[in-house]
C-alpha cells in the first residue's frame, strides 16, 4: 500500500491525514468510510446503518475478531430491501469492520473487476 500512496501523492498531492477510504455498494444507499489508519482501514457505519458478520454456512453471527461474510442493514434503502448479504469477507473490529476480501468462489463485481476485464468486455 505504501507504494500506491506514494504514486497517488505524486498525482494528487493530498496529505495522508486528508485521505479517506470508502466502501460502498450500488445496492446500498449509504457508504462506509474508514477511520484514518492506512495500516488497517476500519470501516465505521453512520448511526442508521448496521452490519453483522456471519458464518456463510450456518448464517449465525461470528464472534468479534473472526472472519465471516458481511451483511448490511441500511434503513436508508426505503425503496428496496433493507438487508443485503454480500460475498465480502470481513472481521469486526470494535464498532466497525476490516474488509479482508471476497469469498473464494465469488465472482468479481463492481470495483473488483479489473480495468482490463472491463475494456475487453469480459464482464457480466
């Protein structure tokens, strides 16, 4: 990540304390933003957005610190479903979560697609 941030600073001279990491989905009305910490960006929801991390096989919530599948409950989704089960893997860290990656069998979607795939039309 250090190399990425150095390249970013050369292109857009934004100081580290002014950088923000965002996580969102088209299906959500709300986004998560990281507490400023480049080593481990913890996503913290606003008060109207909840998340839980579940075991993908049982559907039960996992203990804090254990990896599981991320579920969002966004009450701002007034014209669609309020709860969305993702294929993103995360670990709860206090009031927020750390995004670890995607489930092994999950197809890349959205920002997970590489620009090369997108330009070659290899998207669904």
